[in-house]
C-alpha cells in the first residue's frame, strides 16, 4: 500500500528478515529519514538487539508491534496484549524508550503521529503497540484537515556546534536532552555512530565508568522527561465514583461499554485509558490515588497491573484473559458490579 504513494516521498523496502528490517531502518534514520518497521511478537524478539543499538546511538525511528497470541508462533491470527513488559524491558542493558499503544482503529492515525513527534523531538526509537483486534477492526474515521494537523518540526544540524569549528554529536538540547541529527555528508559534521558506549558530548568511544553512568542516566532522563510533554490521563464517568477502570490498548471499547452498562444498573464507576505507557502521564498517580478501588482489565496475565503496583504502590485488581479473543462487555461489567457490592 505504501509503495503506491511515491509522490509523497515514501520509500519502501522489503527486507529478507526481521533483523535486516531493523538494521535497515537504523540506516535510514542515520541518513535523515523518519524510519518505520512493523512486526509481531516473535519478530520483535529478533529485532531486540538492534533496537538496543538504536537506543544507544539515539536515532528517531518507530517500531510497530501488532501483538498476537504467544508464546512463539502461538495464535498468529488472535489478539493478545502480552508484549507490554517485553516492550519496556525486552532488551539488553539499560535501554529505555517510549512506548505508546493504539486504543482503537479510529485513533491509529493520531497515535502514529504522536509516535513520530516523540521520536523526532527527542531523538529516540519509539515502540507503538497495537494488536490483532485493533489491526483487523474498523470504525468510522473522519479524514483530518491536513492544514489542522500540527507540524512536526525537524531540526537537522547544519553547522558545527562546538568550539574551534568542531561538531559534537552528543551535545544535548537543554530542554529535551536530544542530541543533534546530522545527515551524513554534511560538510563539517563528520561523526561516527555505533554500539560501543559514547563519551558525553564528543561521541568518542569511552570505557570510562563515570561516563557510562552519566550516559545511562542521560538516556533514562530523556525518556522520563517526556512525561511533561504528553497529554494528562483523562477520566470519564461519575465524579463521585468509588471504582476506576483503567485500561490500555484494544480493551478501550469493551471498558467504555461495560462502564455504561454498570452505570445503568446504578454503579458509580469511572474509566481512564492509557495511550502512553512509558513514560506514564505526569498526573497518573494523582488520578489513581483519587479512587478507593481500581480495576485493570487486560488480555494478558496482569502486566500493566504489575507496573502500576510497582510504580505507585497501589493495590489494584486485575481482570485477566488470555484466550485469543477480546473481552466480552459482560465480563467486565460483572467484575465491576462484583467489586462494588
């Protein structure tokens, strides 16, 4: 499909395997392109070493993971949300990166734009999660007004940024911690990238222990600071609700419908849905602390539940299903009513 849009400057490449695809988008990003590749769980495992490389060299690219039932080949045509923890931690070394999730087919366009914005502004690889239920679903979507779409500013380095006319490839933007993006071949901006640890500012290979600590902390700070640049988590439902139903990804529609059914039976319930999973929105702890009970439905064995408990020390309750099919609305409604008895 993308190959039909050459008039927009889209270039496509069919790689021979997942590892080659990931290596190719790293090369494309190094050359000054916003590069994207897609896969599912097993392919993400093959891409993981090269994703760590992308974290180390700090280039903007997007990896789309359309999750399916696993492990291994598992259930290739069935939905599951079992790659959340893998997306956050499934790389070697300390290699943090932003993770986003698509709630519904109609929101896929906006989430792809958000992934691109974050990748370019913060010079980082981004993982965008979907699953089989969203990917094969359909719903009405109004074509956006192109002029109303916020422009994603791209700032290529054009001249040396250091003293004596030197280019310093790991000099940081003071607000975003992003390093500059220099297109190879630009006169005066010659530099190297690679998997060996880089010296802060100069980008030279460094084995210095203090430098490795600094670079590890800097990469983590860069990702965590994105929390101040993403939308706050929103709450829908009763202002005086005792129960909050928190979801992410494709459970969006089932949770909203279940909450409406529960309210029709007199339950006071609110809902929130996360599209940004790393980092979490800055106000998430405040929202969670406002409710006596929290229910987290997931198509896995409780991965977001583990993250919420670990991050905020909140004893939420999970509703978990790993059956190769989405939640039935009644399953969530019944759990809501059970918790509010």
